[in-house]
């Protein structure tokens, strides 16, 4: 199947363009790849705050605060992930948000890559149209600079198809996944092992040396542990000479999300 | 059994004093509690460097460098542990090195608690006499200040008996464990699940609110995974309202040591 046309500098590649392709992709047929549901099609100030994105009033969380906060039960795994991303991602980089959801990670990534020369890029995707719309709405509210927002390219496609939207000749520094249901959302709308495995394989191919695949796996729903098994199995299978893969998780909170980080050496 | 007499400000409580008590403690009888072997009874400059303790030439590793280094396969779990300890331990604190081994952690802890008023304390123990001697020798080489060295109290006893050497009325900020064999040492001389479980229970009792139990579990030897199971089981059993327990491990290095951190809220 040929890749869909790339639309750089276009904030949203409307679903009408890609949905037909999506429907023809057997690997993404329901129920193998049910869409994650976005929390809301409307961004709110509370969402901006909850996203943990730095504002004038709320500075970015440093690594020490994030890690010690996680160890002491005061910070979430996603805050550790963002702190790690900030240490690895540079201005001008190309990154991928493979599961946009409500756009929190998309915005965090945009802040990391956006530079004055307009070289940074965020490729975002989610199989559900409303998630893409929610992310777009969120970005419009959270990012005043039009040029900066244009660094984001959103696609309503399954995460397993990420190679189709990222230009082949561009080194990718980071691919971020949030797997499972969205916290506060409908737990029956989830990512699933089959397409997640394909997505991880694709991410490992497009990632540049020194880059990171970041996978936050929510496991507090039916099927969540199966998906964690797939991610762990994939991570375990990568050779130690070219990959450093680690896992961070709570031990006495059985349904707490698990953070798995895969670094391509 | 009454606790042995406490010898504060005494660098080494000689093994002759405690060995008879130790032999009478059924929980520490061989083979349940075989001693960990120290690498060498003589400290060396290389060991000081390998300990990762800050010197004029070698600054302390920050949290960001430790965590990103671990994620990228360039730093060890023990370096992450030390960075977390530095964020939690304060000058003047009382801490415990439950498995001195060759003294690296003992020295790192001493540097964290030693203050000019002489209030910090490190209680160190190891069931093997030669490990205590090695730690003492290492401290003599690495710490020029006699008064600072006197903040360390070393005991040749099993880690399961840590309550016997730490004064009851003193809040303990951190208890550190290095479980298994010592890297480079004899893999047949290991800590074992039964006494490790007792030691963790004791550590959880003496730890003050806000304190940390840090457990680095080496698993690349027969019995290593059994001991990891015991530590994980203990960590999982602690209630979430009073404990935040997390785990950090490599995923594609099956025998890499696992770091488990238990924070008492």
C-alpha cells in the first residue's frame, strides 16, 4: 500500500483524507485496533495545567524533582518521562507522538523541538478523529504562536502506520506512546497488542541513533497486561549492543502505569 | 535475645564481641545466611574511584546525568540509587548500610550525613568479618578526617539484625541493601531470601517517615531471582497509603541488577 501524501506545515491532515486508507488496512481493522477515546473535544485551561506543560507560573519539572517525586509517590510516571525527553530531545528535532489522545504529550514535545528557525517537527497521530480534533483544539488554546503550531502535523491514523507519515530521510529523535485507555476516559476504548507491536517495530526502524522510544503502558483495564507483555517482550528482544531498554514501575500499586524506555545506541 | 551493647563513635565493633551472639541466632545459621564476600581486605585508589564517591577531580553525579545515563546504558543502577539518596538524605541524618561489602555505599553515605557538628551517623554491617575489615580499611584510605570516620559504626552481623545496632530513639533516614554476590566476587557467597526478608521487615520498622529503603538486587547467580521475588513480594505487601514503592530495571539485560526503592510516607 503506498503511503499517504505528506502534508508538512499542515496542522491537521483531515480524517477524510486518510480514513479510507485506514479502513483498508487489515492490521487496523476493529476489534484489533480500537480507537482510544479523547477526554474532550474542547481544550480547557485545566487541561493545559494538567498537561504539566511549563507556563510563566509553572516552570518545567526538573529531573530531580520528577524522579524523587515519583519515588515518594508525589509525581507520576509521565512526569518522569517528560523529564527524560527534555534531556534527550533538542530544539529543531523531529519527534513523533504516536498516540495523541488529548494532546498533552504533543504539546510537551512541541515545546521541546520548536526553534526560531522553524526546523523542529512533531508528527502526531491517533486513530480516532475526535482525539485529533481535541489535540488540535488544545494546541490552539495552549500555543499562541501560529508558526509554532504549524510545526505540528496531525494524522488520524493508527500508530502502527507511523512510517507512512514521517519523511524517510528525517532522523527521528523520539517516538512517544501512551498505551491503553486515557485516564478518566472510556476503558473499553483501548490500544491493543497486535497494532502496538507493529507500531513499536516501525518506531524502532525510524528512530535515529541516540533516540528514544518512550512507552507509558496503562494496565488497569482488561487487556492492559497483555499489552504490557507485548511491549516488554519487544523491549527484551532488542539486542543489548544496540539498545538500552529499561522499565520504571510502582511495586505496591498493581494498576499503576508502567514506563518503558528504549534507547537506540 | 537482648541486643548487643551499642558502641557509638567506635569505628569497628570487633567481630569477637558479636560473633557468639550471631552463632546463637537461628535465623542467621548457615546455609540460610551465608556471608557475602568482600572483594579485597585492602582498599585501593582504584576502589575509591570505582566507588563513585566525589573527589576534587570527580564531582558527584547529578540526578539528570545518573538517570539519563542509566536510560542510555552508560550508567549503573547503583549510580541512580546514590543520586536518589543524595536527594533524600540530609547532613546530620542517621542511615544504615545493611550490607557493607567492600564499603562503597558506606563511604557514599558517610559523605551525605557527615556534618561539622558531628551529628550524622552511619551504621554499617556485614555478616563477614573480612567485609567489615575491608570497609574499615577503605574508609581509612578514603576519609582523611578522623572525626568524620568516627561517625561510622561497623558491626560484623547479619543484616536481619539491624535493629540490634541502631539506637531505638534515633530516626533513620535510609537503609541501603546490596543483595546477592559482590560483582567480581565469589558467586557462591550470597545473601539469601530468608534473612533478607527479616532484614527488610526490620528496616521498615526503624525507618522514619520520609525515609527510604534502597535495595539493589543482583540476580545473575543461582538463587538471585528467588531473592528478588522476596523483595518484590515484601514491597508489594506494603500499603499504598503509607508506602510508595517503585522498581527500576533493565529490560533487555536479564541479569542486570534491579533497583527497588521503598519510601515511607
